[in-house]
């Protein structure tokens, strides 16, 4: 039996940490987990691994060739990344929910700094700034800006629509700059799928661990489990579709693809602008309109300039700087590891 050395264990832990960062980023509307993969140099490997979730992989499972299937899809790599993503949903994401209640602006400011630093590092990936690069950057910017100001739809728990939401949500992991969580916000199902459903799944798992299967007899819980199942199936379907398309265009048009991503990230920066407040819908009588689970229906953001006469503003700017430092330090480690 060959024991893993310290370096391989450290690399595995770092890959899990990157997965945690991806999962955390995917939870924040306006932030894309794909940016993390692109900045830290494992985006192409991630897309190639997703692309291998195809008929060939399925046939290997049917023929019980599990070892060859695992090697074919780069299972060790995917399990570490997605292990980190799953850990984030039940740890960092819950911490973020708590921090949002304390001071949402400081949390968003940190992610704003992280995206600014990521944008700078992604720009450096362009080999040559030809005319087509500027053209595709402009297209990406306009597309990003259009999505940023899209008006949210009403919440919809129709299972076919939930499946579609799954397809769309995974775009944040496969397409850097495109926030799957914000698209869910626009589709009206952010609270349903990334807050209520995750909390319900956490509740079910915590009960099952102690051999309490009562949640499965509760109609309300069973409804959420069906919703989670359709959302997961949609996400897997979207993963395969997007990864195949992206693999093709990244191989054929690398600079144009990266420049479109740069434009897209620039166009959606407004989504993580820290100084904003959420606006909610009210009826003609001035009462807050709520969805099926009692949450206020999000309308849009109202933006404002920071007040430099308030001391908290300086903490918010420090949070931006801290976010920049996080990305630059991690990128520095990646460079050292590569040499």
C-alpha cells in the first residue's frame, strides 16, 4: 500500500479549499464560481472533466467498469473540488447567511475586491490584444450589463421550471462572470432553491444521521426533496451541455473566449457593488408582497455612494482591500507551486 506524501495531501487540501471558494462564490448573487477556477488555473481541467460525463462514461458504469470510469472522468480531481463545494454549502454558506444579517455591505465589499483582483489576473491571460478581442470584450460587457438590470420574475415551483433553473444555475460554475445565483434571482427562485431548499436538505440530513426518518413522512419536506431532485438533474444536464460547448470554443478561440468573459465580468460588476439596498414589491395598499414561503419578493437594487463621514465606510473599503489580498496571495501560491 502506497501512502500519500505530505505534498499530495497538501495539494488535495488546497483543491478542496478552492472548491469551498467556488461554492461560496456561487452562493452570492453577482459572483461566479467559475472565476475562481479560471484565476487559479484549473478551469480548463474542470471543463475537460465535465465534458467526459458523456455516453462513454455512462457505458462504463453500465458495464461495471468503475475504476476505468473514475479515471476517465478524472474522478479524484472532481471529487476534491465538489467535496469543497458541498462543504461550503453546509459551513461557509451558513456562516455567510449569519454575516449577511450582521453587515451585508462588508461581506459584499470583500467579494467586490476579490472580483476586481480576479479581473486583473484574467486580463493578463490574453496573449495578444487584436481587434476581435476588443470586439468580444464589448459584446460580453453589454450582455453582462443587460443581465445586471433584468427585472426578477415571480417565484415558480413548477418542476419543469425547476429543472430549467438547474440548467441555468450551473452556468456560474462553468462560465466565469456569469452568476448562477443571480440568474436564479432573476428567475424568481433564489430563495426557494438556494435558501429554503438547502436549509430543508440540511434538516433532513441532520435527522437521518440520528436515524430519524420522520422528515420523509412530512408532505412539506417531501415536496422540497422532489424540488431538490429536479434541480440537481437540471444542474447535471446543464453541466454536460455547457462544458461541451465551452471546451469547443476555448480550444478554437481562446483569446476571444477569455475577452468575452472579461467583458462579462466587467458588465456584471455592478451586481457586487457594495453600497446598495434591496427593494421589494408592495401591493397597492402598501403591504409587502411575499412568495409561497413568506419571503418578500425582490424587485431590484437601489445604489448609493459611500458616506466618508461615517467610520463604517472605511471598514467597508478595508474589506475590499482584504478581498483583493486573498486572491493575490492565493495566485502567488499557485505560481510558486507551478515553478
